[in-house]
């Protein structure tokens, strides 16, 4: 079992999938000779050539539309959008094109493409380079969306995403790229659409994804010291949601706290809360708590950024209120 | 690599399809007046020479992207009249089982993917298809037909830059019909001839008489030849005119009657017929016209009698449903 | 008390605000000489001239960015985006620009602009011209979003929106433009951020906005026949949410059904459900039900479109399940 | 309307500001090495002649929009060095109280609104400001400085078309520094000289030596004069070079050493000083350089000692909060 950094795990997944399937190609800004500003595509242009690993102009809207149509024409494009903050530029191609063709054209076409991007705060990158816009992409029918929290899942989910017959939005996190952890030796994939029970507990279910899984684990450690046994569920897949795992957990704990790094209002945590309302109202002894960014742009200065990002303090406080 | 003009046989087929399109448009107009259509219909009367002339030399494996005003493109690319009309009428027998409607018709088997009601969206779509064709080493080409209004969109610029940069096998076929919806091009475009913009991408460009199907054919054939042989993209600006207003919901009042009359005198059907009349018997042409009218009549009769679709949840429910 | 159509009420509000404040100007596609494809700006170019009522090229992304910056420079722009389906094209300007400046620039600037658009299905306009994307805009901090259901509110909210010191997204509905109803004679405004209790009832709160208010009223009529007294709350303001009115209603009825024409997953209804979970868990005798579009693109054909749009049948069924 | 070159006094002031910027960049580079900065800093060493030369003739009521690489624009437009540095360091005394960070600095009072980390976003921003200025009958102008990478974005095209169509008082000042992030312009742009695209908007354009502040000044002054007098927009392409890589996180390796050496020999500070040396005593220049260095040293010393901001929820909570 090799230990790899999250960025290396992604790189390995890309390399293996490109070796396996000549229809896979990569494109995006600075992914070629430079190997990507987060180094995820390092070395791939040398191995696969400039046709299959392409540097592009700064044209996110068109690049995304091209990913959709190139997929339709038989390729398996993997597009890198450098920051999740630029996702608004991709949304016409996603909402008005990728989302509709398969259904509206009565299954005449498939669109097997992956849009990789990375979001999240904590790096002092400012209001236009730090956002988590999970709910924007998770709202779109016809798309899947995943957000790996570990090198293992980064590797396994990216392989599944590339092999999937439809569009997959792949949300990485800038603060996770250097995380080192185990990655399987074989060619194992991780199925899309399945959450992972990261830590068992009996008193409360903390439901999170991406970097917030690690913040939740820190919170769970602290809570254990107070005698509260928190279960931590890593959603991994934002759409479709793994309802069975969620309901199973809540049936055991009767309390839930949802943690998401995006904004609160109409954010991803609202959907998880509403879904639990739909399906687990009778299991719940308290309302589902949401721990999110406040509804503010992300400020630059360190003390300000620290104040708005959700972390163990906020999670612990929400759990205490919930189980009280 | 200059192409000869279309043979007489080709001209006959082009003319036949133009008549089919015109009869279709007229029948749709009549049906609309009777309340037999749904949603606005964008007729292309007066522009048949562009859509039919530009697609006449394409293979079925060549890929065309279209607009909200795509009827001539559909018929030009070889789609079946009955199934087009059935789609426009929202019937189960339509190309997309009634899900698409007239603005979004697609037939993947015929290389028409497809109509698009987001102005400009066909441009990056064709560019992405061209990238896929190039990567797969196919010698097929992509063609997007789009309007003078669409030429002002950002994705038009981004696509042309990328296509020229990567020498993609794509033909940008601009149908300059003088208006974008109700706004005259002089109030939308800072230049009268949009083809001047091609120099900004070091791309060859040409202005043609869009009401002369032979002129359109020759320009398109040259561009297709260039694209197929690795010579990259071409911009063709076909000057034409929309004789029947923006759509069936157009209330008029913004167009100059004299201008309309001028263009009506240069009706592309008249132009094409006059040219053919020098080559073949007028009885043959009369017969062809009658046949075309019959094909359209039959198509409408059949489509009107066809069953509507029944609603069903999409089988690919994982992608089209957020929850499990 | 004049009876005006919804479109006329909007027109009157625009006219009065333009008369009152020379800094107000309108721009958008086809809003000038044609008076807008839904006729909301009819006659205004004649009255105020082509400088203050501007037809534009098809360039939504830039037009929205221009609204933001023109507002910052002292104007009060009112931009029309023809269909809500094109909102993805506006989102970079909204999320990365309008949303952040006031806070990030420490209150150095204000951005008093209004973005008017219209959404919704039921007109056979197809998958790219029928969507309700409420949650997309309601997710953005720093913006307000309103969705009037009546001519009165259309008039009064538009006046408030234009006078507001910040950005307001104004969501109209294509099927409401012809609705005729009372509009105040004076210069009355309707404050942003306040819901309206449309119908009182004791058994369940039906919470809706825009056209869904009328569908909810139809449902309430039917429910009354079954002995279920439904209260209907018109949110009017999607962001900020009028929490007091919602909580007051639910405290009386102990049951809630949220109706929204957008998609379900991560849709606007999820936020209302989650908010009630946050604040009214103990008041609720049953889970909050969501009535929404299924997570599918909107098909064209009438029977299909009718099947996916939420209406009285779905609302009645949801209420029955909730109060059972 | 040809402008004479800048007077000697103006040249001295331009040179002084260029030295200030260079010392700032160097100090930021040194501070970064010590771990004293947060997030990537985009130095503009080598481009000072553009940012300072192009803004030297502007009034404080003229409006400038900038980029992620805006330090020379900030100083050129008259911002205070200490408050700029304080903002870059995230201090309460910064122009935006530390919320913006170095990529987003704005000073509305100085007509700088503002830095922007969405590539290209300053272009429609300036266009919208110009529209507002025109509508208000002010004779101020707007100027956007943007990069060769930004010129490939769709909003650049849309903005130039609109600005030319409406004869808006805006100057498009393209800083062609050969690279967009790590990608050479030849891999991003289909044409080497981006100014050729101006013909596509019937807009005057000019290429200038971007390392010669006098040449930049003259071109900009002519364009400003044209804009102020109702002559509409101009595109100026200033050829220059980025001497210190993309940002402090640039790992290099993609640039040609010989190319860097070539440009270093034409350092804009050397060029400006050499020209001035013919006009005034070198002791004066030495003194000026020492003064500029002192100003920067003092600014850093003060800013480093300044207090960080404290987090507070935004007072305009209605807009920045979804709930009540
Ligand atoms: C992005 C977008 N903006 C606006 C519209 C509304 N609209 C539909 S067609 C049209 C005019 C298009 O003009 P042009 O490209 O010249 O095509 P034509 O109708 O003349 O064939 C407009 C503005 C749209 N469908 N999509
Ligand atoms: C919309 C968008 N895409 C990508 C980026 C990432 N990015 C930041 S700067 C940059 C290169 C910009 O090149 P150019 O406009 O030439 O400016 P320069 O850095 O050379 O000054 C890129 C791709 C971004 N910030 N915004
Ligand atoms: Mg047109
Ligand atoms: Mg550059």
C-alpha cells in the first residue's frame, strides 16, 4: 500500500486512465508544460504528448462547452478549471447543454466527461479564489458531483469518474493536495454515489465532505473527551446522495450535524437537512444543525478568513447544541 | 483546392430540399395561425440557400450544430421530414420523442447535434466536436451555422481563437440575416461585415451571397476541403434575409417594407430555380416542386396523426436524480 | 384602483422610476424599439430616448458586469435578461463581482442595480427557455432576490428594487404577464424582504412564490372541500427570507408544504425546509414537504411538460400526506 | 489631437512612481521569502512603464480597473504606498481593511475600482463605468489595464464590440507581457499582435513599446483625449515582459533564459532613467531613487506594525444574510 499525496493520487489516476483508454485526453489552463498550478498533471504532457495534454487559452466558458461536445463525439475529456470560483463561467455549458442532451435527445447521446476543479478557503487566496460552490453544481440534473477527502478516494473516485458514461464534476480542495495517505496498489476504483462511514459513534452523525471531513474528525476527537460519541460520515458523492448510509447513521444516532464549507443560504447543507427532514423526521430527536460559511464573501486577511471558515470549534458547538 | 460548383444533379437535390423547407415553413405558419403549434416557431423562409447549400457536400459522419432557426439545417443534413415535423409537433415519433421541440432537434445518426436555443452555443459545441475528430484522427469535419446576433457573443470569440490556434476541422458558417431578434445588426455589431473579424484569428474568411445556393455551396465546399485536409477553420459570412419575421410570435413593426421587398425579389428559391431552368426542363422542376410539396403534406398528415409521448421518469435516474 | 396586467404594472413602475430619477436607465436585448419580447418596456424608448432605453447585442455576461460597474459609477441600471435560463451567463458578474465589492472593499462602493428576468414553464418553450433557477441566485450573499406573484407586487416590488441601495434580482414569470389585477393608484411601494399571508388557514402552511402561489391557492380551494384549512404564504422575497412571517404561520398550523417551480435537489425549497428545521422543529407535527419540479430537464411536448410542472394535484397530495 | 510627450516634470514623477513600484515588488519578494506574505503575490517588475505611464495623465475622477497584477496601476493612479502595502499585508489600515488582499485593492476616492482576480473581469467593468460616465454627461474616462491572457476571454470581445458600438469613453490598455500564467502567448493566441483584433470593432489601435514609459504615455494620452471628446474607445497594445515570473508561487522552468536577459537589458527603469539623464542632473535622479526607496521602506515598516482587522458581521446584513 503506497502512501501518496492527494495530488499524486490524482496524477496516478489520470496516468492510468490515459494508458488504459486512448480516448481520454486532458485540457485546461497551465496543465501541460507546467503540469498544473497544483501539479496534478505533472509529467503527463511528457508521457502522452501535447495533443492529449493541452494547455489552453483562458476561455472557461468555451472549454466547458467543448468538453461536453467532444464527449458527445466519442472522446473522454478531462477538463481542469483552475479554481471553483470560475465555475459560474462553466454553468451555461453545464445547465443548458450537458444537463439536457441525454434526456431531451431521448438517449441518442452520452457525454462521458470529467470537469476537475478545486475550491475552498484557508490559503489566503481572497474572495475570488477561495469559494466552495457545491450547491451550484449539485443542483444540476444529469450531472454527478463528487468531492474526495482523502488520497484514496481522490484516486478511486477519479478513475470511476473518467469511466462513467455521463458528466462528472470532480471537486478537489486546495488544502488537501499535500495530504499524504494510503492509496491502493492495484487498480481499485471507488464507486460514485457511495458515502463512507469514517468513524462510528452513537450520539450524533456529523455529515461532511472534502476538507470538512477532517475538521469533523478533529471535532469528534474533542467531543469524545466530553463523552459525546460522534459518528462521522464522509459523503464523497454530493450528487447523487447516498441516502441509505445517511439514514442508517441517523437511525442509530438520532441527531445530525451537516458541515459544508459553502455558504449557508441555499447551500449544500440545506439539501442534506431537507432530505433528512423528508426521510428521517421521526428518527430525529433534534433539528439537523448546519455548520457552514456565514453568508459573506471570503475575506483575505488571516484573522478574518479564519473567522468565517467552519472548523472544529463551530462543529463542536453545533453538536453540543444538538445533543443538549 | 478550389472546388467546382455543384453538379446539376446536386443542384437539383439542393433545390428540392429548399422547396421542402419552404413548404414546411409555410405549413408551420398556417398551423400556427390555427393554434396547432406550441411555443414560438422560428421560420427560415428566405434563408434556405444557406442551410441547404452549406450542408449539401457533407457526409453523414460530418457533424453539424445548429440554432433556434434550424429547419433548413435539419433537412440539409438529411433528416427525415416526417420525423422533423413530428418533433416540432411534440410527437412520440419525432427524432427526440417530443422532448426537444423545434429549437432542439437532434439526430445523432445523421450527424446533427443539434438545434440550440442558447444563442451562440452551437459555436463552441462544433469546436469541441472538431477537437474530438482531430484527436481521433477522423477526417470528418464539424460545421456550425449561427447568426449575426450570435457572432457578438463571447463564446464566438473564444471558439474562433481556439479553432484557429489548434487548426481544428471546423467551418464557421455565419448566416447574416440582418437582424438578431428585432434588433438590426447596425445596433448590435460595431462592424457591418462580420467576416473582418477572422483576421483577428489569422483565419481565412469569405463573404458570399447567401441567397445563392451555388455560391454558398462553393464557399462551404472549399472550407470543408480545407478542414478535412488539416488546413484548419474558415469563416464564411453568408448575407441573407429573414422573410417572415423573428418567430411566429413576432409582432413586427421594426422592419422596413422596402427592405423586405428588395430581398423578396431575390428569393433563394427563385434564384436557384432560374439557374436550373437553363439546364433542365421546367416540367422536371414543376414535378420536383409538386413532389416536395407532397412529401411535406404527407409528413404533416402523418405527424398530426401520430401519438403524443407518455411521461416516464428517466431510466438513468442516478444522473437525473439527486437522491438515491 | 386601476386593474392592470402584470406586464403593464411593471411598465408603469419603470416609467415612474425613470421620471423620478434621471440616473435610472434600462438596457437589454430587444427592450428598445420593440418594447421587449414580453412587452414590459413598451413605449419607454419613445418617452425616454434611446440613450436611457438601450437595445443591446447578445452579450449577457458583459451586460451584467456592466450593470454592476455602471451602478458603482453612480447610475441606477435596470438590466433585462430575456430568460432566466440565461442566468448562468450572468453568474460570474453576480458571484465574483456584485456579491463581493461592498464587503471586500469595506463599504467604499454601492451597487444599486436591478436585474430583471423571467422564468418558468408551461409555455412550450423547451428545456432552454423554461427553467426556474431561484436557488442559483438566492445562494449569493450581497444580493437580494424577489419574485412577485401579482400585478400589485410586480409594481410595488420593482419600485423598491430600483430604489434599493444594492443589487436586486427581479424574477418575473412568463405565464403571469397577462394576469390582470389591482395595482395601487398612488406611488406605493412594497418593501423587499416581506412575505404576504395570502390566505389564512389553520391546518397547514403552503409556502410558495411567483406562479406557484396561484397553484397553491387552487390547491387550498380543493383542500377546503375536503375539510383541510390551508394557509397560503407568498414569500415574494426569496432573499432575504421573511422568517417571522413563516414562523408565525407554522406556529399556527404545525404543518408546512413548500412549493417551488425549480428543481428539487439543492433547490430553493430545500432552504425553506432546512430553515424551518432550524427554527420550528418543535412546532412541526410532520416533516416539511417539498413540491418541486422533478430533477429532469423540462421537456417540450405538452403532456410531458404538464407532467413535470408542479400544480394543484401535487400540492394537494403533499398536503394530504403531511396532515395525515 | 496628437499629444506632446510628457513634460520633464511629468517624466520625473513617472520615473519616481516606477521606482516606488519596483522597490515595493522587491520588498514583497523578500518578505515572501521570509514567509511574511499570505497567498501568491503577482509582481509586475518589468511592467512598471505600462501601469505608471498609462495612468499618469488621468484625473482622480477618471476610473481605472485593474487585474491580479495591479501594483503599478495602484501607484500610478495615485494611491498611497503605505495603505497599499497595508492592504497587501491584510492590515486594518489597508484601503479595504484587509478584506481585499493584494489582488483586489480598490480606492474609490482615487478612481481605482479595482484589482480583480477573475481574468478579464476588469474589461466589462470599465466598459460599464464608461457607459455610466457617458450617460451622466461627465467628461471623465474609464481605462482598463489587462493582459494578453485576458484578451482571449469572451468578455473582452463582447466589451470591445459594445464600447465601439456605443462610442464609450474607455481605453483598452493591453499589457502584453508574453505569458498568461505559465503559457506562452503563442499557445494561447491565434495571432501574435492582439491589436489586429481592433479592426473587427472598427476601433483605432496602436502597438507601443511597453518598456518605454514615454511611448506608453503618449499613446494613452491620445486615447484619453479621444475618449474624453466623444471619439470612443481605443485599443493600445503595450509590448512588455514579466521579469519575476507569474507570482511568488511560480516554480519556473517554462521561460527561456535568453529571452529574460533580452528584456532585462531593456528594463523600463533603465530606459526612463537614461532618457531623463539627458535632461536633469544624475544627482537629482539618485536623490529621487533614494527618496522612493525610503517611502517604500517607511510604508513597509508602518504596515508591518499596523494592527490586523477584527472580524465583524457585515452591517448590511439584509443583503449579506439570507435569513432575517
Ligand atoms: C444567450 C441567449 N440570449 C438571448 C436569447 C434570445 N434570442 C433568441 S434568438 C435571438 C436573436 C439571435 O440572432 P441571430 O443569431 O442573428 O439569429 P437569427 O434569429 O437572426 O436567426 C435572441 C436574442 C437566447 N436564446 N439566448
Ligand atoms: C477566469 C479566470 N481564469 C483563470 C484564472 C487563473 N489565472 C490567473 S492569472 C492568469 C493568467 C493571466 O494572463 P494575463 O491576462 O496575460 O495576465 P498576466 O498574468 O500576464 O499579467 C490565469 C490563467 C483566473 N484568475 N481567472
Ligand atoms: Mg440574425
Ligand atoms: Mg500576460
